[in-house]
């Protein structure tokens, strides 16, 4: 059994999800500055990442994993664009 834990960061990250007619939209919010267990996001740089979703039920379990994505702040080539607020 593996227990997933968030890395020790000084500020919590925030994720808010919304289901609109079967389409999920999730917004992730976090500081741009780096910290213990967290990379700093810098303008013009691209970062690789992926998603893993654990679908647990009492008699079965699925683990869905995405292909790789790129994240960028002020980077038009990135698949996911981070926006500084």
C-alpha cells in the first residue's frame, strides 16, 4: 500500500473543480515562487508534467494517467498556459 502525501510546502496549493454538463474544468492556483518541494515558475520557461487520477471504490480501483503535458508562463508553445494574477 502506498500513501500519497503532498510535499512539505510553506503555502497550500488550491484546486477548484466544476462539472458543467459532463465536462470538468479544474483551476489550480499556487505561488510562482519556489519552495521546499516546489519548482519556481519563471516567465519564458517550459515545465513537463502529467496528471494521475485515482478512482477508488469499495470493490475495485482504477488509476488513470495522462500523457505528458507542458506548462509555461508567458510561453506560447506550452500546451497549458500559466497566468500570473
